[in-house]
């Protein structure tokens, strides 16, 4: 993918753009973003921790360039799920309760040069 000046965009920048788009997507649906890129001390990570009413959402963002191989959701394999689960468990531990409703979502972002990004949210992804 190229930037407006014609230069190639790194995969890291693609990921950062996807996370910005995912945050805007969640906010537009009334979510409050609580934390970005939460890293648990003993391993585990969550891209976005958000609250929708009383529901906690632990969201993984996967971004791809248009024409890329596979669906972004496919990259959230069992190993990645375990990392997200460890991060969520640490968040709940720090919160001091597991007595809140919560779920795991994956937000897929597809970037096409010159077009509006396509965002698809998979609720209860695992």
C-alpha cells in the first residue's frame, strides 16, 4: 500500500492505522475506550479494552491490505487467543472482580488505497 506521497507504508503503519480505525469504529457505536495495547506483567496482551454499557470488550484488531492472503480473523489462532485471554484475565484481576459481563471480539480492517476502509466486527470471536 502506498501513502499519499507515493511511498510504501510499512506493515507496522498498516497495523497502527487499523487500530486507529478500530477505535473510531468502536467509539461511533457508543463504546468507551479504556486502554490501548494492554500488556499483562506475566504475558498476555489486548489491543483494545473497551466498555459498552456494562459489558467489557477485549478486542483484537487485525488489519490487512486489500488483496492480501486470507481473512484477518484467520490470524487469531489458538496461540494468539491464549495471549489475549491472559491479558483479559490480568485486566479482570486488577479490576478485582470477574463478576462483570465481558467478551472477546476481533475487529477486521481491510485497507484499500484511495477507498474508505472496510471494518467488520466479529463478536464473541472465541
